[in-house]
């Protein structure tokens, strides 16, 4: 879950705080963040709510500001036929 740790840090939660809010051990959150284990389908919506993101966003690292700006910029070929 490449997006879990960055989003957890973004909202200012420690692994222990997230674990407590979810009713799991801190080591469980560590395993999720390292990709050694996956949260159950029951827990995914709770994680997304706590981290203010979609479930899909938990699987991917947040895009860097520069990448977002570059992706949003119109292509120099746009509109040419």
C-alpha cells in the first residue's frame, strides 16, 4: 500500500494512532505500509475515512506537485490535426 504511509503522515497520524483508531496493533499498520500484508476489505473504508482519501488512493503514492502540474499542462500537440 504505497499511499498509506504518505497519507498517514499528511494528516499527522503516527502508526500507533492509526492502529488505535482501527483497533489493530501498530505492527499491523507497519506490515501494511511495507506491503507485507494487506488490510481486510472491512478495514479499507475506515482507513480511507481517517486519511481523507479514497480506497484507490491508498494503493498509490501521492503524485508530486511537479508531476501533477506537468500532467495538467496542455500538450503542445493538443488541438492540432
